[in-house]
C-alpha cells in the first residue's frame, strides 16, 4: 500500500501541501496531510503511517496542527501548522530510528 503513496498521490485535494517520507527497503511511508474536510472552519494537518505489506493507513497521534480558515492571517496560520506538523513527523522518524 505504501508504494502507491510514494508518488505523492495521498490526497485528492491538491490545494494544500503534503509531505512524505518513503522507505523503499521497508515499502512503508510516513505522510503529512490534511485530515479535515475543506469546508470545515478549522483545518488540521495529521500524520499518517502507511505500513509495509499493505493494510490500513494508521493515524499517528501527535500534537494538534491546526489553523482557522475564518482568520487565515492570525497565528497559527496554515504555514505555521504545516511547519509544526513537519517537525512532529521528523521527531517521529527519529524515535523510530532509535528502535531499529
């Protein structure tokens, strides 16, 4: 399952940034992407793990990385939320590497 996300096709909503880390040796991926519907006033980035060998994509529980569409220029902005989600993803990867 993770290999099909390796090309960046995790979300249909191309208006928002996504990030991914793909491990071809394990055929697994960690993804950062929107977890809320576009019409919601509160938007949120989430971390998702696509395990090796297929199976369901698992949400990684981290800090909340959200912004409010009704006040887009007030902190936290979409850019700040995305940057914070990337930091969480990198922290998650560092912890995982310690267990390998």
